[in-house]
């Protein structure tokens, strides 16, 4: 099986590789970043599904006869009216680093969220099989936002996200937990449970 992942994010690609190759040992997993003439389309959708579909269709046009997987994921913070949501990767600006997004989130929490630190990671996965048929898969990880960043593993908002039932952030817990329980892992597991090869 040949999978192409519509991402240039190395952290996401590693998560996909681990899970796909665990379930399909013969799978070859590639990133859109390997295609010299591919440029990621603008993610201007209103929902995670919109953005995942934009990315999946764009890559499918270049690689029509293989499996295509695209996800759009983000952090929803209850006390911020579910922001940053679809803007998670660009919360502090179009080219913002993870640390800048985290800093803005913690600042907004102080200003607007009060004592409500409840949050969830959401993932929407759009998959095209080699025949061009689309399927959609979702995953959610509930938790809360810590007061300060902690840990060195992962990427994005992992240093400030404490999963429900845990005392450490995702960046402290590390990849083992994330690869089993993350929003992206759950969406991918949903796909894997339904796939017919």
C-alpha cells in the first residue's frame, strides 16, 4: 500500500508513519513535501472538515492512484469560545512558531478565560482510496490547559495540554501515550478499523 500524507509537518508525518506501518507493515508512507512541484493550498475553510478536504483534493490531483490522507486538527479552548480552532497553527500570525502560538494562548487565557481551562484537540481526517472514493474520520482528545508550558516532546500546543485523567502535559508524557490516545491517533484508528484493502 502506498500512502501520501498531505502535510509538510514532520511531527504529524511521524505520527502517521508509526500508526500506518504498525497496522500495514508493508505500507510505504510519503509526505506531500517530497513532491517538488506541490505547494500546499490555502486553508481558508470554515471547519476542520473543509480544510482537510482542501488539502486531500489538492494532493489527490497530483497523485491520483494512491491512498491520500489529509487531516486538519486544532485546539478548542472552552473559555475562549472554542478558539483557536481552525486557526490553531496560525493563532499568533501566518508564520508563527509553535512557541509564539502557545504564548498567545496563555496570554488570552489570562485575559478572557477566567478559571475555565477545559480544552479539547479535534482532528478531522479525509481519506481518498486509490479509486478516488472519500471517507471522513474524526477524533477528539479532552483535557485542559496548563498554566505554563512543560515538557520537551511533541509539537504545537503539546507543552500546555494536559489530557483528561493525566497530570502531565502531552510534551511531558511523550509519544507512547500520544500515539495511542491523541485526537489524530483516534481518527486514524477509525479509518484503519473501516478500511478495506
